[in-house]
């Protein structure tokens, strides 16, 4: 057994926290590790007493010690984050002292700042679960500019985190290749494990739902580095190719944005359905689809990204249409014959000249009699939560004999 402090700036009550934090820590607790989760929850979520009770009961049943803190966005910008960091460091230090945590496992960069502080003070081992090149993602998502001071600060923080990590977790093999090329890491790259964005195969699995025609599906966020304008174009082309084709979108909070993109190119909205879904119902909605689609900006930062929705589509037996230049996506789909990747142009846009053929290829592959089994096998082989958790367990066990200063 290893005593773990898991720090996440993504709240357990958020959809991403449900799918990409809770699933992991629940499974790891079954391995016998003593886990405390320090999370930062949105104020509106903390105001929902029923939701808090539900999460707390789930954690208690799994023998996980949940320590939620409030996430702040006021005062605006970096000041709110600094406030959270100060409170988070104090809370983490108290937890390590009381629980004698041997490892601090940090999800992404903000949590990593807390983790490296705890390591310097107490001697805990520090696992940097980087989840992608976050400062560059902020730039590529249009939030920061590379000329801004905040970007340069976080690139320096990135260097500190990587140089002081006892272990680094990358979502992709492409991300590891980029890390290996960092000048300051050429002689001192810490141990690195590749654990992609995993999918709970018990939740996401093939379910037969009768429906007419061909339904293309989209799940999750549509803004920032997701190129939904090209998804809309693909839907328009699909509707022209197949008279009875439909488009199903499962999304929370972005319905107006999605509708505007679809209506701007005169898509027949009578053939479109946009709806919300709770996490435990997403698989049933995917079952109504014949294939999934998503396009992501093929920028440098996304070499370290592994789209959550790809593993979920494949686990449900659905092939994908996406673009090249993102993480290991092209390699995974090509090697397993479970999807189509569209080439991108030199300026990072979808090559629309290739779009019609890609859509026709997707329709063809979705009709193959063994496609559901092929997709499911690919998900088991490459995106299984069980395999991901087993690798985390291996990493934790390396550090189970760590002695904490002052404990």
C-alpha cells in the first residue's frame, strides 16, 4: 500500500472530473492504496448539497478521503489562481502531515505547482501527470499570447515541474518524443509513462439501439481548439451525400454556439438533434450513432493530447472521423482500422478537398459487419481504464517506502 495525495484543479463534480479523475482513483483504491483527493470545486457545484452528498458517499464507499476546496475566478485572472495556490499548498501540507502521504500525484500544471511545493517541504515523491503542454494549449486555444508575460512564467514553471518530477505521465507517445527533444531534458529526462486518456469499458460498451438511416455523432465541447466549423461543413457534405443521414450532438453549455455554426451554412436543422446527457447516459446516446466525428486544431501543443471522446466512441463500437496532427490519433485509427483521418493544410486547417472521400470512407467502414468488434478491441487494447490504472499502480508501488520528513 502507498499513501497518495491526489491533487486536481478539476473538480470531482465536473463532467471531466467524473470521467477522468474519479474513475481512476476509485480503481486505484481497490488496489489497496490509501488515497486522499484534494480537488477544487466550482462554487455552484458546492451549493448543490445533494451533489456533494452523492460524491462524498461514493468516496466513502471506496475508502477515499475527499478534501474539496472552492475554485475561485475572482479577483479576475491570475490573482484568483494565486489565491487558490496559496490555500491549496497549505491544505496539501496539512494533509501530508496528517496522512503521512508518500506520493503527491498532480493532475496538470496548477496542481503541479502545489505538488512541487509539497515535495520541497516534506520530501514526498512527485508524480507530474501533465495531461498535455498546458501553457501552449492556452495559446493555441486563443486564451494567451506567446508574447505575454503569463505564458513565459508558465513555461518556466513547466521546466521546474519536469526537472523536479520523480515520474512524468504523458497521454501520448508523440508527447514523449517532444519532451525528449527539450534541450534542458536531454541529459536528465525523468522516468516517463504513457497512459492515454482511458475509458471505463464497463460504462462505455456496444448497445444495440434500432434507428433508421445513418447518424453521425458528436460528443463534448465544441469551442476553443475544437474546429467545429469544419464539423459543420462535414455534416453539410454528409447530408448532401445521404438523404436520410442525421446528426446527433451531446453537449453541455454550448448549444447556441453549435446551432450558430450549423445554421450559418444552411444545414437542415430538422435533421439535427442537440441535447445534454449525464455522464452515465452518454454511452446510450452514442449507441444511437453509427460513427463519431471531431476535429481538433493540429497545433504543436496537441501532440500531447489524447481526445477523451475517441476512446468512448471506440469502446461503444463506433468508428471515428477526425484529422491528422493530434497526438497518436492517426496512428491509433490507422493501425486498428477503426476510423478515418483527414489531412490538414500547411496553415492548420482541414483539407476540405479530401473531406468528401473521407466521409464516404467513414460510411463504408461503419457498414462493415465486424466494425463494432474491431472498435471495441481497439479500445480494450489502447484505452482500457484497467490497463491505465495498472500502470499507475506500478508507479505508486515504486515509491511506497518513501519516508516523509517530520511525519
